[in-house]
């Protein structure tokens, strides 16, 4: 799907967003996932400065917002632990960027929290 196709699909879905739920499947979910992947990879940008000023891609902002309608809250493992209370329970609609990583993949300097995509 081209970026123009993604934009058209997401813009149409935005107008009908009340019908979208976590159980929705098909072209809209695929387009939102492709847009989020493009943002995550750095291939797509919501806004960038050009010679004519800032260019904002509203369809990418809509894709991020639609992703919250398409995903349920889930528990995010790997929260910090407390000796008296145990591991913290974190919930989000955005998977952890570090899901499945082992400690040899990064250096834990200050217990940062990273999400898949931020705007």
C-alpha cells in the first residue's frame, strides 16, 4: 500500500471511527499498523520542516489516535520491582518498545519507559 493509499484509508476510517473497536479487522487495522510501523522506523514523520515551513501530515496523527480505538489495554510486563510489594503492574494500549528484549540489548541507566510510537 502506498502512503497515499494509507492516507486515504485512514482518513476514511477517521470519519467512521465510532464503528471501530479492538475486534475490528481488515484494511483499516492494516493501514493503521503500516502507518505506525512507518513512524516507528523513521520512514514517516507526522511533521517536518520544509523550505515552505512546517508540513503536518494529519493522517498520521489520525492513525495514532485510531490505534487507541483498535487496541485494548494490556498489562505490560517488566515494570520495576519493589522488595515489599513486588513487581509493578503497568497497563497500556501501546506495546513496550523493548518487549522481548534481554538485558544484553541495552544499558539500563535510569529506568526509562519507551513506547512504540510517541507524538
